[in-house]
């Protein structure tokens, strides 16, 4: 009986007689016989400029803006101009490996990328890595390290997922002649030399059994794999994955069948899909069915066609695409989060003509497809903006595959001039912007083992008035002071006044707070809060010769208050006894402006009283 490899190459030879050897980071795909897709559009745009032909495994990577960086079949690396990258020949992957390669950016470095490769059918080439530096070759990149061995022999399976810290990345493979998974951590310091080994599940000890995909769910909680054989039923296997420790546990054997090849998770992690190459079938399992037994029993047959079904790959548009060997189109699971027929599988989905699909599709870090948190909403009233966080779906019942609860939210309003008010941890905060303009607002969702950031622009066109209040804010008890505000069209004071000025005459000491609100012609309002400190103040409070006189404050600054119980005249003298001015008071409180006096000591002498009394007044600046 022919092996999978011979069947694939036979189909390719019949249909195409010449076989050429060969978040937005996952936006551009290159795969198959020079096929390509760009997911910047919906539906994706067909790309015909690819130069790679590969029977099975491949990988592509773009930058955060979706601009292509490079792609590979695990042997040759092609740069963004679709020419071979400097030193990009001779990697020890294989175009006839199920998952020949995966590309992972090194944490903390925007220019260094690791290409992890697997040889074919447990060959001595094994599990290796090469390094690309995108700073070299005028930004086109160059391979600087090639074929550094990690482990051999190894299966044709490789996947990657973020560590629970959201920074580092686990690279997951499966040893050959063993039941051991190998989780190796890539950090800013490089690749760890101490992998986390989990011995669980089937022992893979026949070369043909090394075929089949290994995938991690987008939320990082589950691992699934297929084990291929042309005649002996081999299982689809499902496991739990601990993103913090790298440990794999809790085996569920979903089905044993011949020719299991592709597998993939739905974006929300609630469904698992598997494909059978020889029988051309695709199955779905509901990971939210409840117990392990219920999950196994939830198996649903999506499709059984005459077309050889290969890899399954989730895309950033939320759909799962199906490689169909020798066809110029891909199958398409349009709603993979939904159960049964509702997932809407189209076996003749998107066209890639004039190019051709083989068995493989690009391999990516699973976290690129984690469902994004929903966008927040906001309403603007002048400079005041109210925000409402998007609703995060919570896990239901026994569905541990979805259990990644939201711990907290942080807002950054993009308004550093507002100081500490520029951030909030409330679900639905408000912010008053300091000036008109365009702002970039971030809402960061912190989950148990991941973060997600939603960014939206906010435009502030109208501001409330900028109010100022003039007056003296430290006064003496019983002083009458006027406070005037400017900057708006109309005003409202906390005292109840609606004019632009108010008069205050506190009779007790203490600190008092007042507020004025102004409204401008655009209908926007703003408030100004100010405080007035009222002191008892030093002065003269004299009862002499049937005369009661209270003079304060001493020292005085701009105003001098004279309180008498009768009408009374005074002379204001300097230290030399020269008359400077005459002051006339009436019974009660009298206030005199002395701002024109120089700093110094003055005499205040009663005139129309039987026994003159002299008071000393000190003037300060």
C-alpha cells in the first residue's frame, strides 16, 4: 500500500508535472504550489507572487502592521521580495514534513526571529532552530545561525504558544520512539537548555506515525494532535496545557482512525477539529460537552468528499481553512465556534487560482488567533468622555476550555497632561480632557493567563471654559471681600449667585471652599474650586473713655478695617507726625484701601473725641 508521501507526490505529479523544490503577524500566508493569501481584506486577497512550492509544512511571518517579512518551507527562507534570504538555504526542515517549521520572534527583540524546523519521519535531522536578523541585508534579513540541534529524533509536529507571562513563548514538539512532549521556552535570553518534559499519551515509535499536526488552542489551555497511519487506526488526542509550567496532562483519546492528519481549535477554544487524509473526512468535537466521555461522544462528521484533506489552519478572520491536495481552492469552516452543521463548512471555499493547494498550510503561534476583546464604547460631551468596557463572555458550566476569567481592566486615556487622572481601573470610567485634540485610548484586559489591549481614537473638539478667580484668599474675620471670575459667558456660584462676582463677609474663622461653574457659547461647562482662609487676625480692640474701637489686621496689607460704635474721624500720620490723610467712619464696619502706602509704621489718631486715642498701624507689602 502506498504511503502518504507517495500518494501526495503522485497527485501533484498528475496535476502539475513540474514540481519546484523547494494579531497581523499571521496576515500573509504562503503555502502549497506558490499559493498565497492576504487577510488584510475580507475575503482574503489571493497572492500570486510567492516563490515557494512545498508538499506539506511551511511558515510565514509578517510584522505587526501585516507587512511580509519572510516565509519558509523549512529548507529555504524567502524574504519580502520573494528572493532567497542571505544564508537562507539548507535549513534541516523538509517540505514533506507535516509541520516543517514555525517562526517565533525572540521576546524583547524586534529584529530577531527563530525558525524552528522538523525533519521528515524521525530523520536524524531532528528538531533544530535557525536565527534570522532582520536588521541585516538592508532590512531584508539574513540567517545568522543555522541548524542548531535541539533534539533528535523527533516527530513531524511543532507548535508554539505564549507563556502565561505574556512575553515568552513555549515551543512544543514530540520526541520519537517515545510518549514524551518537549516544551522549550524562548525568552529574551535565548532558548532554554532545560525543556519541560511530559510523558503522556501514545508512544510514537513507527516513522509513519510521526506524521500529523500538533496544535495549541488560541487561549493556550488545550493541546491536540493527530497520529497518522495508512491502515492501523491511530488516535486523535487531546490534552490540557499549563502555560505557566509547560506541563501537559489529562489525556482524552477522541477517536482512533486511519490517516488522521490535520487538527485545529476554534477561536474560542470550545471546539476541536480533525481531518482524515485517506477517507477525506473532517470531524468536530465539542470541548464544552462536559465530562471527558461527553466530549468523546460529541463527535460530529462535517464532511466526507473525494478530495484529499490535509492541514487545518485557523486564520485571523476567525475561520478555519482546509488544505485540499491538488486543488486551486481551500475548504472553509466559516463559523468554527458553533456546533455541528452550524459551523458552516464549505468544501469549495476560497479560490487560490491560478495557484494550487498541497497538504500544508502555514504554521503560526496559536496566540495570534486568540479572540480579541470586544471594542469599548464611549460618549463625548465637550471635554468630558464616558467610557464603557466591552462585555467579556465568561465560561459556562463545565467548559474548562473557556475558563480564562477577566481579573481586571486598566484604562490609559492618552492625556498625560492630566497627571494621575490619565488612567483608571474602573470598568466604566469618565475622563475630562485637558485640551482639544485627537487622543489614543487604550483599554487593557487582564485575564488569568493573558492580556488583551483594545485601542481606539477619541476626538475632543469642544472644551469647557478655562475659569480664573481673582480675589484675596487669606483674609481676616469680618472682612468683606469681592471675588470675580472670568472665562465664560455665564456663571453659577455655590453661594447661589449667578453674576460674575460675589461678595464674602465671613464672621467666623476657618477654611471655606467655594465653587463657580461657567458655561461658554458652545454649551460646554467647567468648574473652578477655590478656598478662602479666614483668620481671627491681630489688631486693636480697645474700649477707652466710653469709646469702642476695633482696628485690624495688624499688620495690614491692602485693606484696613476700622469698627466703631459711633461716627468717628481719624488722622493717618507717618512716623514724623506728618498728616497723610483723614479717615471718616460711621458706626459699624469701615474698610479703607491702603495699597498706596509704603511699607512701614503709621499712627492712627482719633480727632472728634474728647480724649484722643492713638493706634499704631503696621503696613506690609
